[in-house]
C-alpha cells in the first residue's frame, strides 16, 4: 500500500482528493494511521514529513444502458475558511463588509456580530486575498504547522500563530530567535502570563486557546 509524505501546504482533504478519495476520513480513520491520529489529533494540521498511509480505493459500480450518452456528476469537496476578525484592541469587527479574492473569483460578505467570517472555498485553492475596509491580507491556506511533536520543536507553528494574532515573530522558519522571543513576551504580557519568551507550558496552551487550534 502507498504512503504519502506530507509537504508544506498540504492538508488531509487535499491528500485524499489527490489519491482519489472524496472523504478524507476513510484515510485518517484507517487502522494503519492510528499512530498518525495520536500524533496529530487535529486531522487538518499536519507537519512536513508526516507519513500518511493510503488504503486501496473501492470500486463503485453503476448501471447504465448501452447506446446512450450518460452524464455522471462528482461533487467536489470544499475547504472551510473560518476567521474571527478583531481590531488592534481585541474588539471583534462585527458586521464588517469584506471581499475575498480566490483566483479569479470574488466573494463579498460581512462578518457576524462576533466578527466571524465563514466561507466555503475550492479545495485546490492555496491562497486568498482578504480585503476589509482599507486593509488587505494575503491568506496562505493549509500552511499552519503543529506546535508539538515536530522536528523544529513546534517553533514554526508557534511563529505562524503569533503572526496570525497580530504579533511580529518574523518568518515561520522554525528558529527561536530574539524576534520570536520578543513576540512571545508581548503575547505573555497581554494575557497576564509570566514573561519568559519560552514557547512551553502555560504560554503554549494559551497560544493554542487564543488562536483556536
């Protein structure tokens, strides 16, 4: 049976589709992926180098008469984009109009009363541009790394979460440098934690809680 080695920017839904599965759960819940489930309890946050077992696909038989043209429709899975938009003081941007540019498509909408943005995007989309008021953000989809059990001790995942929350840790390169430590210290100070600059213990748990994963 084949095994797939995860690359940066890949998620389980995309891996499943690439191997001919519409339902990613058929891969994730396979007994051969038990170790992966223990290591990655959030199925869509994988780390480059993770290995995913790919089971054999089943064969679906459909009846059709000869001498006629038949049309078979396959429903393409979508990727859910879920963001909470807040201002610099942490107040939700409630009922705020926005525009999402995904490839050649434009999606217009507004956040809810809690600042929540929820949209369905094509699974193959790997980026989107979000415009809110006069501000524009480039979103990289399916690139968030785990913060535990990784070769870089979760540093790239910590850096990405800090950046998403408005801090300035520098690039998500997996290096715990002074800039990343300063961003961690700022995060700790804002949330009433002991200022250590270390991505561990209460700081790491708070970061996951505030970020949402």
